């Protein structure tokens, strides 16, 4: 519309804070040079000023009460449907502010409106002082070193008062660096001065380990559970000692040890279980843990009965189908010798083998030649 309302809103309008300033500039952007007929919607003003629509509405009421703006001729927005028609505002720019009031009145005359006068647009009062906090400039109360006096938390004080440690050293669970000396002194690095209950020392025995034992014993390598000894655990440890790839520890060793013990009681032998567990090498790309692989092999073996419990077939003296007995020795049939004679018989003239031993000494070709 015109640049004059924008300049007034930016530099001369008696606003209280930045929120009023940016809302007033958004209104002036759509107004005529005399500040009339500005009707952007509250949603548009909120988007331009980056404020909440309710904040925009509250600021418009405040500026209207201080005579910065006023509701204008609502007929200017009559072309907009009534159900979402915005309110038309006039920016009450003072008469004395305009540098060229004749030009502004000429524009109003062209629009069919009367000229502006000092009575229509009087000067504005300065902006009221911005509200501040009631306790601004007042010193804050210092926290008392006495628990519960002048503070909401016990044991408070100023920054110079050491906190109440309740007998603690203040270094529980942390590390300290020993005081250094000159460049010749030897430094030992970081140290743990006093471990807390959440950070026990390394030499503190765990409840699952008897005194005098270490985490490196059988079945307690992970420090979580020490496996109880049984025949299955002993067999798995022996397999792991021979082939470290199949070494099981912790809870896995305990669980699979119970499974192996049960298989031993059902009739499996130790050699059979060694073959079931470690008879096949591990796959090249192991997608599961060794414990899962061993458990799968044991489950597959349990699905079938143990080999030692399968009954053997008794030896039979005679075969009901006319076959030979398992204890009989095989003897060649009587026609074997005749077949060998027939196969090895040869013609005395051409030395070719004869097909039938019953035929004459000569072959068929030699007989034809002899008869011719």
C-alpha cells in the first residue's frame, strides 16, 4: 500500500516491547498512507510475528486501549465472506508526524474521504514503562549453612561452605590422581581411593564364590555363577580342555552339564557324547554362540535313543527263506570249475577262446577252412 505507515511503526510508534512492534509493522504493511483499512487476519499476523494467535489478539486489545490502533471502516473487507472476514483496523498515525500531509490528504480525497486534521489524529502519549520483576535489583537471600534454615534443601550454604558429606569422603566410586612431585618422581596414574558399595574392589569375594577362590575357576569365568561339579560338567570341561573352541563357562556350562549328565544316565557313553559335541567342526561363519551350537547338537542326539540301548539281532541257525546261516562258510558252486574250463579253452590253430567246451577242439572259422 504505502511506505509511510511502515516507517512510523518501525521508528516512531510508542510500543512497549518487540511483540507490539512486529504486530504493528505487519498491520502497517497492508494499510494506506493515512494508516486506514488494514485487515490482515490474526492467523496471518501470528505467522508474520512468529507468535501465538492468542498472544496476537491480546496485543491488539492492548494497543487499541492505548489508542495506537482502532477499528476502522469494516466495509473495506466486505468482499470477504462473513464467516472468516477479518477485523479492519486503522493505525492512528499522528497528524504532526507526516512530513507531507498535503499528499496524504490528496490521496484521501481521491478515495472519497475527508482530509486529516490535528483533531482527528492528535499526538500520542509515550509508551508506558515496561513491567519488570518485583524482586529486580534486590539481593538474593544467601543460603544458610544450618540445615533447614533459609533454604529448601538441608545442608545448604554459599559456594564457600563445604557440603555435608555425612561421613563420606566425597570420592566414592571415583578416581583420584596422587600428588605429583618433580620430574624424577614416579607417578602411579589414577587410583581408586575408597570404593563405594556400587563399585566393590577387585579382591572382594563375591557371594557365589567361597573364600580363597577366584573367578578363573571352572564355570565361573564370567563371575556370575560357579557351576556345580557333576559328571556332565566334568565331561564338558574335558572336551573344552582338549579343544578350546568348545569351552563352555558360567550358566551355559551348568545347563548343558545337567543335560549331558542325564544322557549319561540314559546309556550314552562318554566317547559317544564327545563325538556328538565335538565330532563335527564349528561352521566357518558362526552366527550363534558356541553354547547354542552345543545345545542344538545335544537336542538332536536326544531325539534318537542312545546307541548302547539298541538290541542286537540274535543269530539264527537257518534262514526261513532258504538262505545261508550266518555261521556257515561259503563254498563255491560245482559249475564254477566247468565255467573256468570253458572260458580258458582255446583253438589249437588260431589260439582264440572257444565259446563252448562241448564243441570240437577247433573254432568255427578253423573248421570251415579245414572242410574247404
